């Protein structure tokens, strides 16, 4: 079958070759049908099996060898899984044979088989890439494990250090607890003594307060007695004061009427005096105007007389000054006689 599949031409198989290839494929399909029927009878309880095809090329010989060789050593679950895988593989091969028969009948080519081989090759390449990626991831995992181991060592050292620190802390805690217990014991004794001291002090204060309370009770009784006496006195005093108030009110009314009459008379007198004062004011104003006019005239006469006296004195002074000048310079009537007769000599130019 492999030899017949490998012989191809650009134009496809010839009619005779098609017949031979189709007969071989028909035999393979019949063998697979018998094999599938056998598997179906062995797993009658699995009627709803899935039709998931594994993309792996398998031959009839390998299927029979797998079925007869390894079945004896499997457990029930493994046998069931193997049967399921064989059934899927047989269905996958049956589908390929069916498509290949259809293509050979119609076109005389084996493009379906070629595409399936390319598909398997691509899957193998992808698996190779996955394997390489897996190797790389394993390398990374090794490095991470190494880093984790280093961190674990560091953490163990840190844990040891913290354990030592915890031990020291516990010892310090025990020491502080002992100190605290001793302090609490001392505080309890001290508090008991202080409480007794406070009790004695409070008893003394209580006695003092009782004595003070008794004194205040006596004082309150005395003050109540004094209050009663003062109340009676104030009651009598208030009655007397109210009587006097009534008397003074009556006197106020009488004197009010009397003083109102006197005030009315005084107001009339004031009104008459105001009118007389207005008359006197008018007369005073007139007299004052006359006096002011008279004084102004007298002042004008006085100033005029002073001016005339000043002019006269100034004239006399000027005349005296001029007479003195004429006397000193011998001018006018004060000139000597001999100089009056002498004539001035004329000189030639």
C-alpha cells in the first residue's frame, strides 16, 4: 500500500492505478471496520464515546500488535484507556481512508494524504518547539531551585538568629517578670499601710466634721430664733412706716396744692417782670445807640483836634528847624552886614 501511495504524477493516477489503489484502500477499510466492531463489542457500556481524533499516523499492523502484545499486563482502567485510544485512532484512519478514496475517485490525486502528512509534520515541529521551551523552562526551574535553596539557607540562618534573639527575649521577660512580682509585692504591702493610714485620717476627719455639724446645728437654732424676733420687729416697723407714709402723702397733697398756687403767682409776677424787662431793654438799646453816636462824634472831634494839634506842632518844628538852618548858615535876615554889601568878583573864563 505504501508503494502504491508513493507513486504519483502531476496529472494523478491512471484509471488502472486508481482501481488498484481503491481496492487496497477498500481492503484496509474493511479490516478497520472489523477491528472497530471488535472494539465496540468489548466496550458495550461506552455507547456515548467522543469522536476526538488524535493526529498520529498509525497502520493496521501497529494496531494489531498493540492490541495483542500489551493487553495482558494492563489493569482494567488502563485497558479501558487503551481501547478508547485505539478506537479513536481507528476512526481517525477510517476518515483519512474515506477522504482519500473520494479524492482518488474524483481527481485521481492524493492531496488529502499530503495535507495530512504536512499537518503531522507541523505538529511535530510545534512539539519540538514545545520540547525546547520545556528544556529552557527546566533550566529556569533549576536556577530558581538554586535561588530558592540559597534563600532557604539565608532564611535558616535568619531563623537561627531570631531563635537566639527569642531565647534572649524570653530570658529578659523572665527577669522582668521576677522584678515585676517583687515590685507588686512591695506595692501591695505599701498600699495596705497607706490604706490603714487613710482610714485613721478619715476617722479623725469624720469626728471633726461631726463636731462642726453640731456647732452648725446650734448656730442654726440661734439664727432661727433671731430671725423670728427680727421678723416680729420688722412687721411692727413696717406698719409704723406705712402709717407715716400715709401721713406724708396727705401732707404732700396739701403742700402740693399750696405750692402750685404760689407757683402760679410767681409765674404771673415773672411774666410782668419779663414785660417790664423787655421795655427796659428797648429803652436801653435806644439810649445805647444815642450814647454810641455821641461817643463816635466825640471821638471824631478828638481825633480832628489831635490832628490839628499835630499839624501845628509839626509846623512849629519845621519853622524852628528852618530858622536854625538859616541861623547856622547865616542866610536871610541872619546874614552879617559886611557880607551883604560885598559883591562877588567875576572871573574871566
